[in-house]
C-alpha cells in the first residue's frame, strides 16, 4: 500500500469533487483534506483499489476502501456525519 498518486486520484475525481464541497474541509494538496489546521483525510492505493484514511475521532486514522461508487457514497455520508457531530 502506498500514498495515492495523481493517476490513482484521477480514478476517484468525482469523490474528490464531493469532498471539496463539504463545509469544514479544506484541500491542502490534491486528495489531502484538513479540518481546521489538522489532517483529516487522505488516500492510499493498492493495485486498482483506493482507500481513504480518515480521522473521524481522536488521533488515529481509520482506513476505509473507496474503490466502488457505493464505498464512495458511504465515505461521504460518514464524513458529513462526523463533521456534523463535531
């Protein structure tokens, strides 16, 4: 598993567009989102699969697969819910 490269992020560009529209998130570099001044979400790749590391609570990142459209929708919903509760 490695950090996502531009070609990996190209495959999930519609997800990135949705994340850019979420209030409370700032994209510091392509695919790396911050909440306030703290890293909140970034992406990894493993073969054709993509994964998001998200800091929903505390200091630890949680890894979730974001390869399929359903997985991407679930991520957006979880991110919005997390930000609404903070």
